[in-house]
């Protein structure tokens, strides 16, 4: 069993708060059919250190409590982010890892919207729109941000990176 140190708890509390604040700041685009939830780029932290899974999941849960889809998004949306974080933590290529949340959230959140408020839209159309928003947030913006941060020699030390510090793509 993992030892939950003060450092572990503190960094996850900070990540949860950052996720929540990024979501609130970008609230008009955080929810909806094409949801560009900027906070989702934090999922890529799990590529470097799986310790961040907890903080990102908690931040997502807190954000999803504000969702128009209510309990369903708090449950299934958070589960989708948790699964994305876990899978990203096993990846060896950041670009490919950035596509995992696109696919998972596309199908899971797409299903939520389809069954709760689909307004007669075809399921795969909804999946496409949700995946597009996630692609913008994680693959386009998130991947670019982490490529830029990689150039800072202190970045990996700051995030306590334990793996993949020599990633190429």
C-alpha cells in the first residue's frame, strides 16, 4: 500500500485546486457539447508521475459537481478522467498518451450527453464533438504546453517527475 506522505497529500491538493480553478475560470467552455476543458491538460502530468492521478481525479470530481448533467457527470465524467490518468501513466509517448483522454472522454461523456440530453442527435456525432473539445484541450494545447515546459531544466524537478523525462514526442 502506498504511503501517503504530507508531500503526496499537499501536491495532490494543489493539483485538485488548480484543476478546479482552471475549470471555473474557463467555465463557459468547460461543459457542453464541445467542451474545451483546459484543466484536462493536467492529465498529462500522469505521464511523468502517477502520483497525480488522485489530485486530478478529485479536481475533476469537484468540477463535475457544477455540471449541468449533475450526478451523472460527477460519477461517469470523473471515472473517465480517472481511467484516462491511469492509462496515460503507462504510456511511453506523450503525443499518443494525449489521445487517450480524447477517446475515453469522447465515448463516456458522449454517452452521458446522448442519454441525458441528446436532443435527437446521433450518438457518434456527440462523441465527435466531445472528442474534438478534448483534443483541443489535451492534444493541441496540453501537448504544446508540455513540449515548452520540457525546455525548462527545473520543470521535471518541480513536478517530481519519476519517468519519461527524456520523451521525444
